[in-house]
């Protein structure tokens, strides 16, 4: 019941095999320095063994435009279909890892697995962030990355949403009025 969450598309690939995508909602930032993230994946997923064996994956943030593909990659298995092909997505080179990124996503986070926690239904991959690629289209005139213009998507209790209205900015509750 801990919602809303990002629903990310995690891309992965074994050498000489087709690239795959799994939608993951059990994900999070777990450390700032060193930068670390986690994803929790059921061992029965086709992607589980790819990530376990290669020790690499890419977290691709999802947008309203990618909502359909995000859902599809979360209900079809790579053991039956080529999700990149079916969803007309483009695998690209991700700095620092051999797993492919998804070109259509505005932010790609290259990850290397450091530890696997066998928690129960899901095994948690704890990973170092080895690279972050951002789409230059969301840079403002001052060269600042404005991620909120990317149309990011959230997942809440079985439904996908765009972002709602802006309510404030970090620290606004204590900031002095000019
Ligand atoms: C919104 C959404 C979130 C999901 N989150 C997770 C998750 O956190 N962990 C997981 O193992 N499966 C999750 N799934 C299910 C997998 O994405 C799904 O079983 C997928 O078909 C597995 O693909 P694969 O067999 O190609 O690896 C989610 C599905 C959806 C639609």
C-alpha cells in the first residue's frame, strides 16, 4: 500500500541473446554517496536470470508517452516475445555496462549489481549506479535539467497517472518570503 511509485522499465541482456525489458515498481534510491539503487524481482521472471548472471541492468524512467509500453513490458514475458521489437523501442549503448538502454526514455541509469538479497517472493538486487544519461531536450536555457517537463509517469494501486499539479518546491515550508 506504499503508493505512488515510479514504474520503471528495466532493460537487460545476455551476450549474444536478444535484449529484454521488465517493468518494475519495487524500485528505489537507497544511497546518495555512493549512488545506489535497488530493484526487487521475482525469480520466476525471465529477466531475473539475465540480471543475476550478467550482474547488470539499466533503469529507464517512464513517461506518459511510454505508459502503454511500460504496461506491455509488465504483462508479457521475454521468453515469448521480443519486447523492444513489439513496442518499437530502440536499444542503445549504455555507458559502463553491457546492458542496453532504451533510447525513448528521458533518463537511463546504468547499474551494476553489488548484492542480492533473497527476501522472499522477490529478490532484491542492490546495485551501484555506474552511469546516468539524460535527454538533452529537458535541459532549460541555463543548462539545468528540468525533469518535470518530461511528462513522467507514476503508478498507484494498479493504475498509471501523469504528474499532478505543483504544490511547492523543496524547502518552501521554511523559506523566508522576500
Ligand atoms: C506496473 C507493474 C509493476 C511491476 N513490478 C514488478 C516488480 O517490481 N517486480 C517483479 O518481479 N515484477 C514486476 N512486475 C511484473 C513483471 O514486469 C512481469 O511479470 C513481466 O512480464 C516479466 O517480464 P520477463 O518475464 O520478460 O522478465 C510488474 C508489472 C507491472 C505491470
